[in-house]
C-alpha cells in the first residue's frame, strides 16, 4: 500500500527530542526526502531513563535510514519477539502474543537512540 503525505510546504518542525520526536523526525526525513525536517528540542531536558520498545516498523526504518545493524548496535537494542501480558488473563496469569516469524521489534535505551538519530 502506498503511503501518501499531504504536506504542501517543504519544511516541517518536530518538537521534542524524546523517543516520539526522534523517530518521527527520522520517519519524515526518510519517507519524504524532499521535505526539510528540523528537530527542535531542549537539551537540558533529559531523555527517559527506562528502556523502551518499539512496534514492528521502527526497526525497518532504523535499518533503511541509518544502516542500523545488530553487530555494531549503537542503540544497545535487544530483539523483542512478542508481548508478554502478565496478570491480564482469567485462566492464565501470563499470556504471550508472539510476532510473526518474519518480523521482530526491538527494546532499546532511549538516550542511545536519541543521540544515534540526532547524529545520523
């Protein structure tokens, strides 16, 4: 399915240097290459300290846009192959929802992805 953008201008600003802002800026700059993307953030506001996880598309974007790979692994990512729900079930206390065998997600450290994307 073709992705369509409805930007009339050639510039866009993304506000915030956290996970959402960095990944959004990377996404826009990769998929809409004639669009100038400026990421505006306050360097005095620290990144989230707790590890984060993605859904299935950001690992593909990181690889395509920045050349991310598991050997160098500058964002200290680990493979995430599904979601474990604890305390959600009535019959089972733990329910695991695996991703398809051809897909994976990642768990990473926000500070590392912040610097990685800002420097890409």
